[in-house]
């Protein structure tokens, strides 16, 4: 392993704004604290929260790097005090609290996972943010089980794609929604049994037809806004709803009696502000329950597009257009 540089290149945002506010900059190389590792980044995933941070709507939590980027894949190149589960040179993908859009990134050792067998750095970089989010919400919080039926909104995006694949692989029946007819086949190919175009069809009626008027056991919601009340209508008795984004707005007017009468449990979370320990617990469950599916290639992330780090503005523009199916990843020079 070659000596580490004193400085490194990363994306900088001086003022919130359009994708073009992101530019390359240089800073001193960060040093891992106790329990942390430094990763030489080969690829970094692009996610919805990155865009929110760029426009000033999602500030990093205290102590986190102000540099955009929440997931990376690369090689561990420095160890903080007390780190024993990893060695210098180990190839990992990792959830990072910030700083992913750069040649090097710091994270907690407990938030790293081995790159699955046969995966490239690009494929591995597409895993952490979405898999932590989906596992932590759909399975840990909403308790989705084999044999249950789940409604997954935004089925063709990075989060939705992962949710469909995981739920299907673990034995649930999946209904997905999309706003574009051409994305129907894509969602079906991931494992969805029914795909509803919410722009042209009433998704509540379609859900009820598919479930013989029983409703779904779980709704995985990235929409918020006006979809919340519709989700309550689509849920079965003792159903669960988990909110992970608010793409249709942060406020909802709901019929409380429907929630009460059906005994619905409504939960949700954001990933980034959670404690080191909470994220480590998600990583532990992923290693045990999900990584075998990746190692055996029962689940493989769909990479829609890659861009070099210098073209991060193009990656964000693509994400904002909604034209992608699966993940967008930034690549760094070898």
C-alpha cells in the first residue's frame, strides 16, 4: 500500500443551488478517529439526500463531513484506534456520514461491509445507502415477513428497486407503483408481481383487485403528501406503513378513524442522523440476512449510469430528471 497523500480531491459546494454549484476542490486528508477507518474511494453512489443537501434542504448532522455523499466502495487505507475487524487493503463498501464524493472518505468500521463476491466497485457502491434504508425500514421497522404482500411506491428508483428485489427474494408478494409506463417491465423484472401506473390508474382500486379486497400488509412509502391517505385505504387490517421520503410533499391530511379502525401502525425514519450503534445493528443484520443473497448473485443492483467524479453535476441532473432506473454511481480514477 503506497504512502497516503497529504491532500485529496473532492466535490465542494460553496452555495446551495443547481447541480453546477458542485465543483472539484482540494482539502487536507482526514485522519480516522477511534473506531473509524479511512477508505480510498473507487466509486460513490448518488442518492436523493445528496440532492437535498446540495440545494440546502438536508444539512449534515453535527460532526459529519460537509462534503456530499453517503455511500462508497473502495479499499481501507488507514485504521483508527481499536479497529480490529478490518485490515489495511480490505475491499469494502460502506455507509458514510458524509464525504462520499471524494478520493478518500472516513466512516465507522462497524458501518463497512465486504464487497460481495464477484461485485465490481461500482456495483458495491450502489449498495449501502439503499440497503441500509430498505432493511432498516421495511424489515426492521415495518417487520415485513415472507408470505405478506407489500406495496412499494417508486419501484424503479434506487430505493424502490432494492425494496422490490429484497422483498421478493425473501418471500413476499410485491406490488409496485411507477409514474411511467415504460418502467413497468423493469419493475416486473426485479420481482414485482403487479405494477401500477399511479398517473393513469387508481392504485387503491388496483391494490384491492390484486389482493381480493384484503389490502396489503405493508406500504413502503417514498411519496408522502396526498398518497398517505390513499395508503391507509390500501392497507389491510393490522397493516403497517413506513415512510422514508416525501416526494409528493411533507404534509398529509389523513382520516384518523381509518387508521384506528384498521389498527394501522405508521412509522418511518431518516438514516443519516441515527446513532453509530443503530447503523451498526443494521449492518450486522445485512451481513447475516442479505449479503448471502448478494454473494450468490440472487440480487444484483442495477446500475443505470456512471459518471466520473468531475461530472457529478451531470449525475445530479439525471437524478432530478427521474429518467433513471436503478442506481447512478460516480467513479474515481484508479
